[in-house]
C-alpha cells in the first residue's frame, strides 16, 4: 500500500484550471513528499466559497485571485501577508522540498 503524501489545496477559477493543473501535475511528479490538489470553482461562486471558508476556518492553502477579487478580499482584510514567510524561504540556503510559502487566511 503506498504511503499517503501530505496535501495542499489550491482553489482557482475554472478559466485557469488547466494551467494550474498542469503545474500541479509537474510538481507532484517531482515532489514525492507533498501533493498539490487543484479545485476549480465557478466564477459566480468563487467569492462566496472563499468568504464561507474563511468564516468556517476551512480555507484552501492557496487561492488564485484575479485583480478584482484580490482587491475585494484585501479591502475586507481577508488576506494574509506572506512577505516574511517568502523572505525566510528565499534567504535559506536550501529549503526542504515540502516547504510551503503560504499561510492560509484565518477566520475571525
């Protein structure tokens, strides 16, 4: 029986699903300690799904946002600043392959 790999989730719009899935498939082939799962969300349900997930504390690890939705969620203070996390990863000589440069937004 194969050992289950830890997984990280990515939500994206249906329009960007193909490119995100290709990147996730390539990542999954070369990073055996972590698996990326892509979930496409219809445009008309995207903001509602994110808002509901933030309130329940069950948000995806990463979310692909367009400029309109990013602005809306930033205005509502629903995004997490990753600057320090990314700086820590890029200043490290060689972060482990399973390092994750994101922190999911948390509900109030």
